C-alpha cells in the first residue's frame, strides 16, 4: 500500500509489502515520484491525470517496474485520502497478480491442449449437461454427423439434437436409447446407430463427474461403416467359400494347404484335416506325373498364375478331369504370401462336349447322320474318285402328304412316324452307303460306287419297304414316298449341286403322281421354275380377281330336282389361261396357302347362299374344307361370324371333309366336329373310300352324308369291282342312316345303275358342270334339270 501526495505524485508512505513488491526499501520509496515505477507510457499518462479524475477512484490492471527491471503485474486501486496536516493524498493499494496470471496462463494452455486433443481425436466427441445442453463438441463430430454450418453458428441445442434425430434410420429407437441412457445417470453405454443413408455409427457414453457428482455426459461417436461393410464382406466371402459349387483351397507361403471348402472335400473325397499341411501339388499327386507337377509349380512361381486341366484322384473311386486356376497372392514386397486355387469338375462338361460332337454329325430325332456328316462323306468320295473310276449316286427322298399326318395327328405323332421311316429305310443300306435326314420329312442317301442301275435297284427297295402298312398307337396308315436320283459326276460335282438336282427330280415325280422314283434330267430345272412361277401367280390371283367360285348342282335321284350345290374354286389367269384345280389345289395345300383360299371360298359361298335364300330359292351349299383349315384356332369363330353376318341359317351350309381330317386325335376331332354339328351345319365325307378309311368315325362322329368318289363311279355299270364298291358304300350309308351322293356322274347308264342301288343324290356333267353364281341362279328358278345325253357331256366339260 502506498500513500501518494495528490499534488506532487510523490510517495509519502509505503508499507513493507509495497517495498517488497518493487524490490526496494521503504526509505527508498519515500519521496520517490510514483511515475518512476510506471512500466509503460500509458501508466505514465495515468499518473498525470487530474486530481478530479483521481478523486473518483480508479480500479485497473497494470504493471510495476521493479528495481531489478522486471515487470510485476498488479491489480491497482486508487482512492482519495485526506491528510489533516499535509492536505489531499491518494491511497494506492496493489495486489501482486503474478501467481494468478501464471495460473490463468496455465489454465488457458491446458484448455488449448484439451481443445487440440478434442479436435484431433479420431472419434466425434460431444459433452452435454444432464439437461441435454451442449457444452462442447469437436470437429470430428461435425464431420461424422454432417452438421450444417448455420446450425453450428446458432448453437441452438434443441436444433442440434433435432438434426441428429433426423439423420438416424429409426428415430423412435434412437430416442428410446437416449431416454435409457439418461435414466442411468452413472452408467456407461455402448450401442450402434444406423443412419438413413446407410452410414453406421458406434456410440459410447460415460458420465461426467465433478468431484463426487455427475454433472453431465460425454459421448464419443465413431464411423464404423467401412468396418461393418468389411465384416459383412468377410461373412459373405466365408459363405461364398463354404457354399461355392467350385472346389476352393487356400495355401500359405510354403504352398501348404491351409483351408479347403466343402466342395473341395466332396470333389476329392478327402477331409480338410487329412489334406491340411500338405503341399498343393500333393492334392493332385497320385493322378499326375511328377515332372508335370514340377512344371506346374515352376510356371506358377514365375507368373503367379496357372490355368489348365489336371487329373484329380478320388478316394475309393475313379478320379475325374478338373480345371485348376491357381493364383498367387503377393505382399507389398512382391513376395508370395498366400495362394488360392479354384478347381472345377469337368466331368459334365466333357460329357456335354462329347454329346455336342455327336449331335454335330447326327440327327437328334432319328439318330441318322446329318447333312454335315453326309457332306464330309461326299467330299471324301469326290477327292478319292478317279476320272475313269465309278461315281456315286445321291437319292433324295420326300414323304408324300406327310403334312396331312403332321397336321391331323400332331407333330409328336409325326416325329415318331419319322423314326419308324428311318428304321425301315436303313434296311435298304449297304455298309458303304449312308442315309441321312436332311430335315422335316426329307432324307438323302449316299450310294457308294452307284451307277444308274444300282440307284434304281435301291430306289425300288425303298419304295417297296415304304409300301408296307405302318401301325402306331393302334392307328394303321400307309405312307408313300417320292425319290429323286442324281449321279456324280454328270449331274453335279458338289453335294449341294447333287442334292439340288435330286430334289428337282423328286418334285418331278410328285407332279406325275407321287409314290415313285425318277432320275434328274436337265429339263427338270425349267419345270421347277414353272412351278415356282405358278405358286407366285396363285398368290397374286385373289388380289387380281382372277379366281371365282362356281357351283355344281346336286340332284335328287328320285325327283330330279336340285337339292344342293357344291362350291368349286376356278382360276382364270390372264397369261396362263384356265388353271385346273388338280394343278393348283395340291400346290396350295403343300405351301399352306390353302388356308387363305379356303377362307375366301367359304365367305363367297355363304354370301351366295344367303342371296339365294333371300330370292326365295334356298338350297344347301357344300364347301370343301381341308384338314389344315379345320385345325386353325379361329375356324369355328370365323364360321359363326360368317353365318351371323349374312343371316344364313346353318342348316343351309354343309362342310365337305376328306377322310384325312379324321386321322387327327379322335377326341379332338369329335370335339371340333361336334361343335360344328351343334351349330346346325351339315358334315359330309368327300371322296369316301379313297383315303384313310375307318368305319369307327362313321359311328362316333356327327357325319350325315357320304360322297362316293368319281373314280368308283366312272366304271359303272360294267366294271364289277367298281359296282361292288359303290353298292357297298350305298348299303353302308343306308344302314347308318346317312345320305349318299355320287360324284362325277356323266352318263344315263351311270345314273341308272346308281338309282338301281338306291343312291340318294348325284352330281356331275350329266346334269351340269360347275357354273358361275349368276348362271346357277337361273337353274334354281327352273327348279329341275333335264338330264343331258352322254353325247352332250364332253361339250359341257369343255
């Protein structure tokens, strides 16, 4: 404490503490101007202040200059003091702050170190009071939780906690855990928090103690997303390792087996315990020569990878071929630390490859060689053929009307028929010959050293074996074939040329009636071109209005009146002239165009029948329907729509079916025809007796009419065989209460014979040819026909 003269600013009195504070004796201080102890210019100015300012009293922090030149921080208070003798004075008290400032600096240093420690921590730290107030947090917490900057600046505790809740995947669970932590004030906690973006955070908390009381809680947060993902990846890798269908082994740096998966045990027939510790090559040792294993090890050590096939022995059974991929796993120094091997059983692959090789040269359905093997056979024969030596023959065989069987009885039945055909045809082979299936119902035969005579003999044998009846699933049927023959080298010098020429010859046989064989002639190519042109013209004919439907009357045998008409398609080409149905109808059936033609004819016939009905002359119109048409999924729907759109009673329409349509599955045929009959549409069997006759369908199916083919009528009345057949058909029809119609009646004698047999109806040139709709309408007006004489018939046919 000092007592300072208010006017002179000299020290009047100093106590011992003041003297010790500045390092001087009390005597030295007495009379000393106080400015001498000022440590700074600011302090000099302080003591120069007016007495009025001093009189108010001053409290400040400053420094004193000690006698030894050191500065002493002090807390100074100046107050006015009145002296009775000497006048006004200033009482100055000073407290040494050196220790306190040192403590504060130490505390600041400690706080800075704590802050640095907090900010450098790998975990996010959060310190909260018991009331949840945020006391401190570090930068890592901001990074982990993604706290926005504006939230940090506001320091709104409620907003901070709300943001944390918004980040978690399950806010309800998060809040429940916080409540549990808050309830256990003195307890520690550890849990995992999943954020909605997939991040995973580990949270730990401990109570914050102040002496013996808990004043808050310290939380640490660690982003363990990568650890969790790594653990999941390890678990997945372990599952993959254990469940992989491929055998996998892991070896150490000495190439000793360390771990094997279950597939490895299963493949080798040995347990992991029996294999662990052995060298990798010992895994295959019993099945592979040691020099080869040494080369495998050498290549692997050099490149770090070996791929190839090995033989793997198995305990107690035959071994198997395997594919090994052996991969070295190198460390940072480039040295091999571990290796992993993938072993795949090649048994099925080798079996499949063997099967593929077999399939590459054979037909799957019949087991016969295929075109590829035939090609190799022919190429070999061509290479070995000498100019003066014998050639060979190629026979091309196609089944006649096989499409009828396929369409009627389904493709599975047709496939089995092809197998039967292949077996029969193979009986015609010599060991040096080869029969192959080209595709569909087409076969080709290579006839070794075959000339025209030898080819003819083989072709006849084939025709003979094919003429024998077939039986399959209780169904009896016959199949004919047509065969074309091409000879090397005169008809071609490659397999493609020879098959093309033999195919051309085969089509020529079909055009001439089927069921025979023929040799290739150069003129045949021109005929094939004509056939292609005819097909093209046929497909254009409807659009060019070159086709029309004519109607041939069906006459009651007793009264001579017209009771029906058969719709017949006619084609008048602008360039080719009139094309006979016997020419283009088979072509349409072979190409599938019969579906389009048949639909058009049916539509025209229904429309015409409706017009005749409206004109007051209703009659039944018969329309031929092929098996392929009947099997169309929308046939019944189209038929119903046609009748409804034209308001034609169904009893005025009759569908004529060939017997081939009845070769289809009996249940399916009965169902389809039953639906047609249920509509009221009549059903007739056309050309009865010429096809796949079976009396069972006459009993089981809703047939109401039989039509005798004109080939049987033509021999009446003189040919005993024809007369017997026709009589049998008529009597069969009458016994089954079926109407019988004779086709192709051209002479009065034929009609008389039929009338004598009590045939119901007839049609043919004797009454009228097929007429255009307008001409036929005139006949309907007359209502009856005058029989034509035999002499007039040919003129009408023309």
